[in-house]
C-alpha cells in the first residue's frame, strides 16, 4: 500500500505527523515528508493520519 499526498492541498498542520510519526514528518520549511510505502504493521497509523488531515491531502492506495 502507498500513502499519496496532494502537495498543493497540504497546509502543514502536522496532525498527520502526530498520528503517524514513523511514516511522516514536517521538514524545517513545513513541507510534509513521507514514507509512501506502508507495510501491514503501519496500516493503522497510516489510516489515522489520513483521517485526521483537516484538508484531506492524504490518501491510501
């Protein structure tokens, strides 16, 4: 599975980082950096990150 980011939509709130710090983080400029490949034991964290994004910039495919 993969996490995809709609970069223009992302506003850098950081809620996804709080939900899944092992998968993503905000860099020094506030841009989201993420590990797009999700393994089975990370799926719940990835779903939580997608769910808390206030601008729906993340998706799991």
